[in-house]
C-alpha cells in the first residue's frame, strides 16, 4: 500500500509544481469553449437545441480529462527510459503496485485538471441543473479519468519510441474525442457515425456527465456508468499485463 | 557475491551476450570494459532483473535474480546509464521515495540520507529541485541513492559519462570510500581506462558478447606486453570502430540531450 501511496503522491506533487504546464494545458479547452461555444451558439439555438455552451461544457470537461490521462500514459515511455520509473522497476515492489500507484496518480491529476476546466465553464456561463448533481458529476469525471489513465498505461507500456506518439494522437486520441459526442448531439446521426460513437468509451463518459449535470442523456445514466466501469476494468487488466512485460 | 555461468542473451538472431562466465568476490570492485555494443549493459540488465537471460546461470548473493526477483532486488543498488531521478522533486524527496520503495525504516532512512548526502556533498542542496542540478550533482545524488538501502552490491553503468575530471575524480573517491567502509561489492562499466585502472581490483574485457580477458590491471598489461591499460584494451579488442545502428533508446537519448539545458 505504501508504494502505491507514494507513487500516487509523486504524480500529484509533480502536477501541483508545474504551474506553467497547468496553465498551458488550459489553452485548448478554453479555445474550444470560447470559440466553438460562442461561435456555433447562434446556429445551435436556431436549430432549436438550446444553449450550445450548456451542451458542450460537459464535452470539454471530458476532453480535458481524456487528453490529460492519455498524455500521462505516453509520458510513461519517457519516464521508463530517462526518468524515475526505471528506478521503480528494479525496486523490491511488485510491478502491479507500481502500475496502480502511477495510474491512480494520473487519474487524480486528470480529475483535477477537469475540475479546473469545470470551474472555467462555470465562469463562462455554464449552469448545471442543480448543485446536488455535482457529486454524480465528479463520479463520472473519475470514471472517465480511470478509463483513459488505463488506456494511457497500455499505450505507454506498448510503445517502443516517440515516433508512435503521432500515430496514437491522430488515430486514437483525436478520434476518441471527435466521435464522443462532445461537440454534437448523438441523436439522428447517420448509421455509420452512430455505430462509431457507440463504440467510443468517451461517448458514455460525456453522455453520463451531460445527463447528471444538465439532464440531457442519450444512453441512460446506468448504461453509461456500467460501460465505463467495464471498460475501466478491462483496460486496467490489459495495462497491468503490458506493464509487467516492460523490459528496459 | 556474483556468479555468472554460460550466460547467453539473444535478441532475435543477434547474440548480445555470448556464453560468458565470471565471478565477482565479496567486497571487490569489478570493472567491465568493452567497446560500444559489447554486451556490458545487457549483462547488467540481466543481473538486475530487467531482462530475462536466454540461457545460463546467474547468482547474486546466492540468489537467482530471474527466479527470486524480489529478494535479489533488495540486495543490489543500481545507477543506470541514463538518469533515473525525478527532476521535479528535490534531492531529499528523491532519497525519501527510494527509501520508502525499499522499505527502509523511517529513522534509519533519515539518518542514512543525511550521512550520504553529506558524504556526496549535496546536503546543502537537499531542498533544491533536481532539475536545477549540474550533471555531476545528479550523478552523485543517484549514487548516494543507490547506497541508501545498504545494498550488498552496487551496479554502476558508465556513471562518469559526460562528467568533468574533477567530478569523476571525486565520485570515484567516494565510491571507493564506501566500498572500503561498508564492504559493498561494486560492479562497474566505463569507457575511461584510467578510472578502471585506478579503482578496480579486477577487470573483465568484453567484446562481441564474449569475455576476452579477466584479471587485475597489472595482469592484463603483462599478458599483452603493454604499458597502459588503454593499450592492453586495444590489443585485446582490436582497433576497428564499432558502428552500431541506433536503437530506439539511442534516438530518444538524442532528443533528451537536445532538451537538456
């Protein structure tokens, strides 16, 4: 337990100390929120779907968590060659605990970053239906964070070098974001697109978040939570296996 | 303390370590010398549980590191060729983290951290972030950290690469001191012959995955009829250059150097 705790704490400390990075990584969500939020707002309203800012805020929170969690997984590749991770691989601690500590740390940091963006959306004018919805909202944020921190470990332990990064970015992370319904409603989609969105775990995360925060759901809260939990368990098991196979 | 018998490691059809055998005695400083790609780091990785051998027998303090991983890991410390400190933590925090991972009791951890940081002249800087350290300071911290859990064996994989003569000199003085006072067995690799000449009790010369000679610096010089260890080394390994193809780790290392200030 001690090893898990200190590795978790390490991720947290590193995050809190990197102020510049915290602010830099808020740039993208802010851009989406302000430019798309206010730019597409009038069209969205004309189509009779209400406030676009209200609609997309949960999506942007989901996006922030996705990017943060996956990137911390990719950082693992660096960490295992030039960082502290290598030290932990020869320490008398089972690999599984190292993986759990690190993944929980990455998930917590992504949650914090997501919370920061949530605060920004509130400032920009996002209004959840009630304060009582907040705990459920955080639960969904945590689920999203664990799913993608798990995915991050799988990627970070499987990649051989940094060249794979572009591939992962363009063929995995960006599609995960764009297909998630973070930016558009999942109703009345062409069949192929609907099928693709229903395969994307982030769809369920954003949908769950939207359902509890503003009462607009597509799959249903129970389905969202169940899918996320299942995918989280699967990815963590796969991640644990990949991580245990790392040879430096 | 270390026994290696008929050790072989193949990557696909490339044989990195080709049937080597050697022993390292307790309290000895043993140097592994060899050109690039000779199999030095691969051997260290197998001894330190990071790679599984293709075949052959290994023993660290009577334990097989491939089977008794956990127990073997408690018995050695290692300083890798690439840095493995957490740059965003302080020197003190890096030591703490290591002590906790190795389950060193709190009191002993604090006391030993203080002793070691003082010995390696880092005590004044204990609360500074590692990213603000010079290359030499980082290396010293890594070595201090390697000693924290009072290992029986310390592996040093090219610890002085890229350091100035002053730092190198000081580093070896400190390692020698700990070797004598705590009778830690030291297994090192280096490209600097004069270092091996100065600190190592015995030297193994490895080339193309095979050990070509083992003995004290004196013995190697006598055997080859040369004046210096460098000449002995060249006589044993030949003068041809070793142009390896860069691996993914090498490529990353280049990027890492670009980003380092």
